[in-house]
C-alpha cells in the first residue's frame, strides 16, 4: 500500500524545489511528483473551449450531409 505525503513549496530561481519530510526513514525509496498550480501566464485552454469557436468547412448543414453521404457511398462494397 502506498502512503502519501503532501507539501506545498515555492520554486526558487533555477527551478529548485526543496521538500523536507522528517518522518521518512533514511534510505526509503520514494517517488516525487510535482504538480504546478495554474497561473494566468501559464494557463492553457481546455480542448472543449474550441468547440464552435471557428468557422467550419461547410456553408450549410445540407452540404455536410451531402459530404457524409458521398464518403459513405465511397466505402460501400
């Protein structure tokens, strides 16, 4: 079973992060995972934010249907 410890830290110049857990036994094998809190200058938009945000390739829904029918017909055996 894995036991977890959590601690917040401030990144020092040069990307240095110091953590200290006195309760960890010397010589223990641990895995360190760094999760960065989002900040305005590093925020990324989720993919779902792009849905409907740009003009499509088809002028009308009918043209979409026509294209899909043509593609389907091209694959018929």
